[in-house]
């Protein structure tokens, strides 16, 4: 009982704090985010080292040590800016979304939805991925979003309530999400997944080349696409010249032969090649702080 009471107190403290941050004007929020990000980069040696290492591995000789460090600092600043964008976004009137965001490729979603098989939208931790709840509200299409549970219960409650605040999307916990996603697609609805996390258990993923290094990535998206024939669309958020874009790319053609395991690998590889291409356009806006390449192939460990 005491734990639940404390969780409730902390939840309200988080909500109030975030609401106050949401009152900060855009320019001031961006400046504050840049300052906080720079301080985080300067003092968090562990994640600073990991981020620089990830970028260095990804770009090799393309970037000098100085360029790697500059890019890494901008990554931290991008994450810090998200805090202010997130709180500002949830203080908006949803009717004003189209004034605040530049929307691209939404015709791709309507076209895919019209096929009547449901739609699989996938994305990565690029730009400000928390803004995806704009899409179901603007399109008026029914969405279900698969999410990773946050261990800190008050924050998990806050985040999921905000993700569903428009009332146009339902949330599906990642654990045992497969059946619920299939049910969503069977109704002709849309399921959203973020697929760029490292997969710790090798049997649940496949190893593909991602930024010139083997990465263990989720194979569930390809398995769903092959079993349901639902169209697959990449969706990204990013900042460009002071504007926040939410872009839906065209449907990704499904690769299907008589070799199921090869099809899973080939489709997964295509999905991530699109992610890599998008990250290369906006490298300072991807979550390099995450150890995407932590799980190694068994042959490297022998």
C-alpha cells in the first residue's frame, strides 16, 4: 500500500513538473535543451564514451575524432530538447497539430489502409519519436502502438497516458504483443512498432549489417508481414531547418519465397537499410546512446 501511495505521489510530481516545462516558449526550450544536453555530455562519461564509440564504429575514417565528439554532443542535446518538445506537445490543442508539424506522405498510409489487411508502421528512435501520436489523431484511423515498459512505475504510467492522450491510439506492452498485434491487423487497423533496439536473446532476432557492423535486430516485424500480408510502411520524425517533420514513406515491397527463414532475414535487412539511410540524413537525431551492437554473434565469442 505504501509503495502504491508513493508511486502515486511521484506520478503527480512528474506530471506537474512536466506541465510547468511545457509552458516554456520554443526558443527558450531549445536553448535550455542545448545547455542541458551539453552538461549531460560533459559529466556522463559512461554514455559519452559509448556514444562516441558507436559513432566511430559506424563512420570509421569518414569522421575525425573531433567530428565524432561534436556529433555526439549534438546527440545529447537532441535528447534534451525532446524533454521540452514533449511537454509542449502535450499542452497543445490537438486541433492545432497541423500548424505545428510538417506532415509528409500521409497519402501512403491511406493507400495502404485501403487494402483492408491492416497496416504495420515501423520506426526508430530518430528525431522525437514521442510525437507519433499525432498520426492517429490527424488520420482518424485506429492505431495500436507496441511499447517497451519503463521499469520506474510512475514514469511508465505518465509516459503511456501521454502517448494515448488524444484517445486515438491504444497501447500494447511489448511482452507477448504478437497476438494482440495480429488481432489489430485482422480488424484492418494499424499497428506501430519501434524496431531499432538491440535484441538480447539471439533466438528472437537476426544478425544483419547495420552501419558496417553486425547487429541483432527484431525479426517480429518481418514475421508479422509474412504471416498477415499486411503492408509495411516506414514512419519517421525529424527536425530540419527549424521545422518538425512527421513523414510516412511508401509501402515496402514484401520479399516472399519458399524459404521462410531467408525471407525473414531479407525483409528485416530491407527494413533496417531504410532506417540506416534515414539516420545518415539526420545522424545527430538518432539515439546513439543506446548500445545497439551489444549482442554479438556466437562466432565472435568462440
